[in-house]
C-alpha cells in the first residue's frame, strides 16, 4: 500500500467505521458461535504472496464481525463501559502515524510533555489536591498507564520499596528478603481481582478486609486487622481502597481510612477505575473526598471518559517514590494525543454532560425495576450501574440471565453479592438513549413472564379454597405471576403481594 492507496483505503475505512457505529444496533449484541469458530474460516498459514485489500476487507464481515461482542451497541449493558469517541479514534490514527516510542524525553519530547500537561488538565478537572499536579510547587504528578491493573501493581511496588527503606533506616541489619516476608497489604473483599494479582506479582501477603452491608471498607475492620498483624510481627505497608467496586459500585470510606493509613505508615492507593470519570462533575466530587490522604490515585478515562482503550490515568503525591519505575514496559505510545483531542472537542461541559446523561439512564432503569414488585434492587444506585434480581432463588436468576444471554437482544453479566446471584445492568455505550432502556426492560420483563409461567408447572402452587368464590393462592417461590394453572384451566388473577386473588 503506497501513500496514494492509503489515502483511498483510509477514507474508505473511515466510512466503514462510521457505518458500523451508526448501524451497530441492528447487529446482535452478542455472538452466536462456538469456541474455535474462527480457525476453520481462515488458512492455517500466512500467505506467501501478497493479497489484495479488497479480499481482506471482505473477510472482515465474513470472519471477524460474526465473532464480535459489540461493546458499543446501545444494548450492551455488561461489565463497565469501554470508552469510545470519534475525536479519540482520529487522534489514535495520528498516534499510529507518528509511531514514536516515547521512553524518554529525547525519544519524543512532545509525547512526554503533552502527557504531563494532560494529566494536569485532567487532575484539575477532578479537583485533585495540588500535591498531585506536576505543574505546581508540589512533588507529585501524573502518568498514563495501560490499565488500572498496571497502576495498582506500580503503586504496590513503589510502596514495597519505600517500606523496605523505612525498616532498614531503623534497623540496617535486616535483610531485604527478611523484610519482604513480613510485609502485608490490604484490600476490600470487593476489590478487583487485579489487586490480588498485584500482591502475587509483588510477592507480598495480601489480606481481604470484610466490608459493611453497603459493601464498603470501614476504618474499624481495617484497624483491627492491622493491629492483629502487627502483634504477630508482620509489617502492614499498603492498602488499596476502591471507589466504585466492580460488583456493585460501592465506595470505601476514604476520610476514615486515609488518616489510619497515614498514622500506620501504610501507602494508600485508590482504585477508582470506573467511578473516577464521574468526579469531573461537582455533584459527584464528594465521593473522592479523602484523596488528600492517598499516596496514589488511579482511574480509567478508557472506561467512562470517552478516551478509547488504553488510557489509565495515575497520579502520585511524591514523584520520587516511583521515579525509576513509572511503568512496567520501556516503550510507551503517544496516548496523551487522544486525551488532548477529546478534552478539547468535548470541553469539561461536554464530559460532564456525558456522565450526567448516563447516570440519569441508570436512574431511569432503577425506577423501572423498583416499580415491579417481582424484582429487587440489590445495591444503592450511585452512578451508572444498577444491581437487581428477581425476588427468589439464585437458580431462578441464573435461569433468567441464561435466557437474556441466549436471546442476544441485550447483554449483561452477573455478580455475587452476599452470596446472592445478582444481575448487573451498566449503562455502557455512548449511543444508549432512554428508548433503549425502556426496550431492554420490556425484554427482561417478557423473558421473566415466560420464565415464571413455565416455572409454575414445576413449583405447583397450593390453592386454598376460600369462603366464597375467591381462591387464595400461596406461591411457593414467586411473588407474582400473570397466569396460573389450576385444575387444567388457565385463570387470570390479580396479584397483591403474596396473596393472589383469582377472578
Ligand atoms: C475495571 C476495573 C479494573 C480493571 O481495569 P483494567 O484497566 O482493565 O486493569 C480495576 N479495578 C476496578 C474497580 C475496575 O472496575
């Protein structure tokens, strides 16, 4: 492909991308395939002779698209959002063209400098304390990591170095390996799996702190564990707090936990991978109160701030703590370009509008769920995630999700909360509107209706003859059904809580 062909194909690709995104809701959101589907569709070896661009692009629809889970479909409600916007995609093209490996200032000054300034811009949008902002008198600053997982690992490694130095400053005879074997890190029992993995890679012990009934870590529980461990001769050195946990979007109590960590000389890292983007809105900023106690803070603009993957923003209070290991790889892409394009083309107001719109959609879904007595909300809806379930057994909810997944009209994933199987409904795509939410709920209630109707066969309700023409039915497992089969006749009934009046 020479420059002339690139001009033509590049423009065609832009059209393909725009068509794909404009018409994405016509595609089934979740693929209908068996694992291993792809291998039989393409040759076993790379071609010896060059092939034409036409042949490749034809295979995109034949081979690739059938196997894509469409994260940017307005019917995608699984996991957490993956950010996407046109300015970010355009900037990524430029990043590809410059193609520098920005491992040092000299390797590409613009790459290093724009990143520092973008992290300052973003930090100011979040009203981070000045100590985290590089262009001030503070000693802190920001860096782009690939993922939140890497940010957590970097913070843990920095904390580990610092703890070793601190112990050796008091007792120079202690060997590093002796100290390492005594270090203990803490995180919530609701924390992301990447936190536990960071401890595994960092070769330190990690303990899970039990959470309260809002799935948040409170000071008392952490304090108790830290004291037990100190009494056992261990060295508490690190706590990873979560703002916006993955299962239910719960918030650890930073204003209680921060001072404790500071007193105990424990590094406090904050993982706000999803929720962090919301802090650009003043009304959600109080959720970040207590960040002033943290040593490092991280969130993913690639989740909810319209900057395409990968872009995870990390700030530290003391640059000196992580200099020498700002990141795991040597090479770095010019990722700040996509932040620059997005921040300028949306403006702070545009970013706030995006967050507010999606929170409003979550609230809309929440009210639909609350209005239906068969369902319950399982955790407070603070941002764009709604955790809900059918009142009833885990098996019943598993079956409902199975049917939702199989229908391929909408896509969601479950979580476990206090041993209960819960459905997570996250507002994800930028193109999701109110009518998609209404349609998704319509679909869920339709599948629920069918499920409960079938289930009556299995869980035959006990009918109790009442005085006159009214029969009360006590349901075994379900709160409400529209039809019930008694003596082989379908009878419509009105439902009031557990008592069902037959007409
Ligand atoms: C999504 C998520 C992560 C993982 O993010 P990556 O960038 O993929 O590593 C970590 N923590 C929380 C709370 C998350 O929601």
